[in-house]
C-alpha cells in the first residue's frame, strides 16, 4: 500500500516521464468571480485533467496540505503534482477519475466540499473532503483528505 508521500513522489516521477508530452510553462492566472466559482472551476478542470485550467487558479504562494501533514508549496511544485495526477492509471496517475461534490458549505472565502471519486479502475467510490481557501478569485490554500493509499482499486 502506498503512503501519501510515496504517492506524491510517484506523481512527481510521472511528471518527469511526461517530458515533451506536456509543456510545463505555467499559464497566466485566470480570476474567478467568487469563492464557489474558484472551487467548481478547480473540480471541473481536475475532472477534465486540464492542467492549464488547474494551474491558472494558483498564485505563486499557493499551498496544498495533504494527509499526514505533507505540504506542497508554490505553483511549479503543484504543477508537477497535477501533471503526475493527470497521467493514466497504468502510469500511477488518476486520469479518468471523476470528483463529484456531495456537500458544499462556504464560510467567507473558504469553500468546504465533501466529495466522492468514481472511476472505472476503482473497485468502489472513494470519499473525502477538501477545504479551498480563496482570495480575490484565486485559490491560495487547499487542505485535502485525498490519499491514494485509502483507495480500493479494481483488480
């Protein structure tokens, strides 16, 4: 079973394999009109594995906090993680996963989402939650329970 840190490392390693397949030039920022729009743009871009749309939400000082207290900071590092995330399952990525928001509660500019992930390569849906801290139409912090070690993969 992979730990979160191992899964993160695998995502970063998969990024190196992308090489010429993906231009790692960070796109310009794309502001959203409110916190909910930032969040749902993130979920939609994640479901589409659209790296440019994902990265257009993150200012340089962005932080993602993973389970077990693992921090990933800065646009470039997070770009590496999402490039690895958006590779096929056979390569250790999560391409084809669909995140479905089940419950949403907004407090100020923080949007809290309970979600489930569905994919052909999962034996059962995987559930978790995120808190998205936004400001001025961008995402500054994401705290997530997403841990591939807890997923049940189809045989």
